[in-house]
């Protein structure tokens, strides 16, 4: 396994951040509405992991260092893990485990529908993230995993529809996401300068 | 003959604390001598009043406020069996977009707001228009403590002890003309002290504007507040003068008022202008009409613990139906949300 310490560091960060939030919530630091704060932070955390995941390929092209691609899968899986926690805490802390209400929300609220679609997309990607699926799907695997761009769009739309009065925070995330997408346009991607000596890994 | 029909929210005589207990409560706190010494010093006397709410941080009350506090009618309106929200939560979990979009922003940023001197303009369809210094504006009225539920449109709620006076008394004083049908309120616009108004990403068209129908404004529950928790308003809660209309969603209770206008037409209000399908002019608390993005049937009463969520059913008109439902007879509340 290459770069074991980098992998371990990412793994520890992924675990410790929500553990820290949970500790804060349990000890009253997120009062008076800790459940809502956790839901918001986990959603934002998932978006951050998604944007970091999507910046691995451009960074690898820029630097030539293969380490970026090595940790890409783990970062993507952390995005999925945070979304699972985001959903679970929404169901527990906001809906109070009222499954009937979840059904109503899934039918009536556009931002919930968009969020649920994004979750399904991430689920498909997480399930097929192992080597076995890669081999099994062959060329189709790459096509399937382009779904991540759609998930980014759905995530940003979900976030936009939650905004009540100030777009600043959303605009920052949308700008980063937009830039990462722009770097994937073939005409732009070809012009990314190679700073490192090594060529492309994949 | 005067027939007094008790309202549901009134206290019965059995619930009134006996006077000797009420009067002796301060002896519990540190002895009569200390009490006498404190009472001899006017500044400290004001601080002793604030100790009605042991968790409330003492503020820096302006002179006119300390002068009025002594004659306050304490607990003029109360909520039964509902705990008052801790002072820390009521002052650190706020929507006041002039000071930023997050709940903690107002507490962090509102210290830049300068509330002295402050003046209020009364204009429009009134017999006595004018610009009043705040201390003159509040002079005629006795302060009352009104303990009200506050239901935010975002489905959380609190219970807050306000100090204020009925809006109706102010309106009578300024003599509305026969053309006056609505009251329009305006918040201070001052980008220098209000960072939210400097944000290029804010969707709100400043200044913040709210309004009431004249008969709503005359309802005895509607007050103008200058204090809370036995002290003056904290800046983040709308100092030095704010509206409190407890049967409507919180955004109707406009903060830091600089202008009160009586008008003939329904005023264009801030949230209604921003998202008319989400926020109506009336904005009465109504569990049967959902916000398009979330249900209004329930609310999180703050503080709401992580593993002991304090979720309760939302009441029609926030529990004040007996007092206000008659204002809306014949009005389709689904259309006029």
C-alpha cells in the first residue's frame, strides 16, 4: 500500500471531526439547538469532502505527484459517510424519527427531493467503489463515476434552496465547484501546466 | 355593569403568589441589611431588579430605562407551565440579518449598534406627526412585563419575558386619521454599524420593513418592547425599541425601530417581497398551513437537547386564539398566510 501515513491521516481526520462535533453537542457547546447544528455541519462537511475529492485529479495533473489519486477513493467515501450521517441526524434530530413525516417531506419539498437524489447518486458510487466493481464494469465504470458531477450539481442546488437571505457562503462553495468543473473541460484541461517531472499516472 | 370574562391565558387567583411570600422573596437573597444598602444606591438598585432573572447578564441601562423600571407591572401576562427560555439562549440564538445570516452573528456583531441617542419618527396618516427622542417617546407609558411565547417561522420557539407597553396606547396618543388602515414599521438603516447591510450577497432590500393592520396593532397583546429579563433589550434582540406580536411568526416583530407610519394601503413588507410564496403579510402562527420548505405543525422549543429533543405541537395563533381569532373571522387563512 502506497502512502500509508497520508491515508491514515485522512482517515483519522474523517473520524475525529464528527466525533468532536458530537462531543461539543453532548457537552452543551452547540446549544440551544444542537441537533440542527449537527445536521448543517455534516451536510457542509460532505460538500467539503466532495470538493476535495474533485480537486485530486486537477492537482495530480498540475503537480504530477501520484499521491493525490491514491487517496481520491477514500475521500469520496468520506463524502458518502458524512451524507449518511447527515441524513441519519436529519431523521433523528429534525424529524424526531417520524417516518410518516419523512414520506411527506420526500413528496412535498423540492430541496429534500434534490437532496435524496444526490444521496442515491452517491450510494451508487460508493457501492461500486471497490476493485471488484471496477473490473466487473470495465469501461462502463468510468462512465458511471461521472455521476459525481451530477451529484455536485444536486448538492449545490439543495444548499441554494436552504439559503434564506444571504448567498455569500453558498457562492463560495459554488465558485469552487464551478472552477473544478471548468478544469475538466477538455480545452482547459489540456492547458493545465505540468509543474512536476512525472507524467500522468492514469 | 362590568362583566369580566376571564381569558384562557389569564392566571386564576389560586395561581397568584401570596403577597407576603412575594414581598419576602428578597430576604432570601442575602439579608435585609444588604438589601437596604443596595436600595440606597440607585445604580445598584437597578442591578438588584435584574436579579429577578438570575441568569440574565446585567446591561448598561440608559437613565430613562432605570427610571421607568421601578414602576413596572411585573408579570402582567404570563405563560402557564412553560419554562422561560434561558437568557443566554434568547440573546445568542437570533435572526437579525442586519448583523449577519447565522444565529450567532447578531450576538457577535451587534455591539457596534449605537442606541443612544435614538429617535423615532411618527408620520403618515396621524394628527400628531413628529420626530421624538426615545426617552420622550416612551415617557407617557408604564412598563409591563409580558411573558410571551415566541414562534419563529423556522419552526423553533422560545418563551421570553418582555418589558414594554401596549402599541395601542402609542397609536391613540398620535391620533390616526380616518384614512389610516395599516401601521408600517421600519428598522434602522446604517451600513456603518450593521455589517449585514454591507454584504453584497444579501437578498434583503434594506431597510427592513414590517406592518400590521390597524386593528391588529390595536389588539392589547401587541406591544412595543424596550426590555427583557428585567433589563433593557440587548442590541441583538432589537434595542432600543422593538415590536412584539406573539400570535405571529417572529419576523413580524421588527427590531430597532426608527419609523412608525400610519398608512392607507397595505405596506410592502420585507420577507413578503423577498419570497411571497413563503412569507405572507399576515404571517399568523398556523400549524395547518406549511411553509413550502418545512412543516409548521410542530416546533422545537429551545433549548432542545440532542437526545431529549423538546418538540411540541404548534398551537393556532401560537396559543393566543382566544384573544386574536376574532380579528380574522371571514378571512381565508390558507390564502392569507
